[in-house]
C-alpha cells in the first residue's frame, strides 16, 4: 500500500469540540430543570412550616383549655429547644417563634421566619394568631 491510499486509524472516543458541545447542551437542559425544582423545594418547605404553625396553634388551644391561658413560650407547649428551633426537622428552613402579645395570656402570635435559602421565597415571614388569622408577604402563601 502506498502512503497516499492508507486509511486513517479508527477513532476511539470524542473530540474536544464534541465533548464541549455535549457539556453545553447538558448544562442548558439542567438550568431549565433546576428553576422548577427550586420552586417546588421552596413550596414544600413553606407547606411544612404552615402545617407546623397550625399544629402549634392547636397545642396553644389545648394549653388554654387546661391552664386557662395561652402558653408564653414553645417549651410550655412541650416543644424542646431542638424541635422548636426549625422546621422541617433536619432542614431548618424556618425558625419558629411564639410571641405573647399580652401579659395575661389572652393572645399570641406564632411566626415562622425563613432561614438561609428559604429567604428567596416570596412569602417571607409566615404568621398565625390566636384568632386563626394567617399572614404572609404574599396573599396565596397559606
């Protein structure tokens, strides 16, 4: 065989250009998928926080039925420091707080304050009070 008619060796693998193009396409697809995933994660954490606030509100009503007044802090409701610190458990997306509005224990406000990445959520601080009134920065957060 003459040098002019020799066939090139078979190629094994991708060229650098093909690899870069495949990486670019994968990055574009991933960026499209991450936005809805992030939104779903924020929503799931907010739902967990609202459920926890409603659970605490029920604990407050039980406390008032037994003691004649609302609890002044989360410990009085049987919530330990670790459990009261954040919700959902282990994720710490929200810090839970109880504010007694009056000294006689006739009213309260429960709050879930967003932490770290949850601060990107449009709803901000979630609230519920002794009358069952719910509040947040946006109207459809509950």
